[in-house]
C-alpha cells in the first residue's frame, strides 16, 4: 500500500456513527469511498467501490456484521475488514477473527488508534485494540483455570 490511497467503506446502521467515522478518517492517504447502512447494502456496493478496508459494525438489523464479513470475504477476499463495536465481548472478537476479520476496534477508540488500525490492516497486518486484547487474554486465562 506504499504511496497509495487507502480506500475505505464504512458500514453501520447509525448515520451519526458513519459520519463520525468519516470525519475521523480525513487524512491525505485515506479516502472514504462510500458508506452503507447494512451488510446487504455493503455487499451491493463492494464490486463498484472496491474498498481496501471495510469498517463494519457488528450488530446491525437483517444481516449482522459477522455474516456480512463472511460474505465480503467470499466475494472479495482481498478486502480487509475491521469490526467496529461498542461491545467489549470476547465472543464477538473470537467470532470476528475466525470469520476472517483483519481487525477489531471499539467505538470509543482514539482517532490516532483508528488511523493506525486502518493503515496497519491495509498494509496486511492485524489491528486489535491492545487494552481490549489484554482484557480478553485475562478472561481466557481465568476461564482456563476454572
């Protein structure tokens, strides 16, 4: 992705969240190419917009984000998907990663961390909030000891 603009599609059923993410992503190397209010709408836009990265809400009506993630990976495997949620859920994280997500961020993430995640994922790396990952690892450790 060197010297290339990262093409981003934002998928969330709340317009305010989509607009907030869009404003956070204003950077010379990032272009928001579209937004969708549902997983089905994102799938319809995918061939035309050809995003490098999709920022996808997990909980949406009709088709949840994990179902949409699986469909995106089947339709366009080169597109990297970052799940975006308010839920600090080990189950959501593990389901997302096993379905092919390249990243997982909470909606309260600072702007710089969101930008770093988008850039890392576009470059082929994984992007998971460190603090959240630490808490997940603690939870898994506690579960394995009980």
